[in-house]
C-alpha cells in the first residue's frame, strides 16, 4: 500500500525575505497500513523545499490528538538539522477537518485527509 502527502506553506521571514513559500513532500509504502497505524506517534526526517531554491532538513516526531468540533490535530515537533534555518526549532500543526476514520472500515478505505497547516520556526 502506498501513502503520499504534501504540505504547502506560505511564509513570511524577516531573516530570509526571499522565502515566501515552501513545500514538504513525503511518502512511502507499507504492507499493512491501517488507520490505527496512522494514529500512532512516529519520528523521522524530512526536508522543506523553499521557493528560493534552498532547503531545510529536519528531524521530527509526531502526535495526533483530538481538536475542536470533531477535528484531529497532527503536531510535528523537531529541529532543523541542516540548510536554511539550521538550529531552529520546528513546530507544524495540521488540522484535519475530515477526521471520520470510519471510512477505514469501508471497502474503498480512507483515501485522503486534508486541512490547514501552520509552520513555526524559532
């Protein structure tokens, strides 16, 4: 089973004014990916590609918890290990509006999740 995701960012940086947008892309495969697996904490590394051609490589850990009005909130915390913003702490929050995981038990399964994302580097 394949899984893929993209987070698109709009940015404002006083220290790097040429950076106005960024993209985080990821994916992989898992032989037995289930919704229960999606709800488990994870850790790893990824890269943000900035619109000026630079990159920020970071390590992270995740947590998924309940939000307001039936949403779920994915929290990603980490540190920029190399590239632009090296040494900065990283906090990404994604609010999943379509948090109905009962789709996992349907024949078609859960095909997507989406919601607004916020990135804070400090």
